[in-house]
C-alpha cells in the first residue's frame, strides 16, 4: 500500500497513471468528510474525529491523503 497527496482533480489522473504502471490497481481517498453536506460533516465532527476511506473515483474533492493498493481494500 502506498499513500500520496494530490490536492486537485487535475493532478490525480497523472499520479494514478504512474502508479498503475507500477502495479497498483485499486485507488482510494482518506477523508474526514463522511457526508457531502458540510453541515452534516460539522455535526459529525462534534462526536469525534474519524477518517473514512472512499474509492478515488467517487471523490469530487481532495482534502486528505490518497491511497494506492495492489489489492482491494473495500468490499465490493
């Protein structure tokens, strides 16, 4: 497993392309944002600071660390 930072949607595909050549086939994003709504995220943060793993393809913003893995980390 490998982690990397990419803060814009434009920089993610280039990073992903290089990592695929190196044998990584599954890509994820670590985020503190569980919900799309900022209000719901603020309310959730009142109960603690958790980190959530999402598939990279489901992300529209990049506020944390990205993860590449040669095998699947989330259930299908």
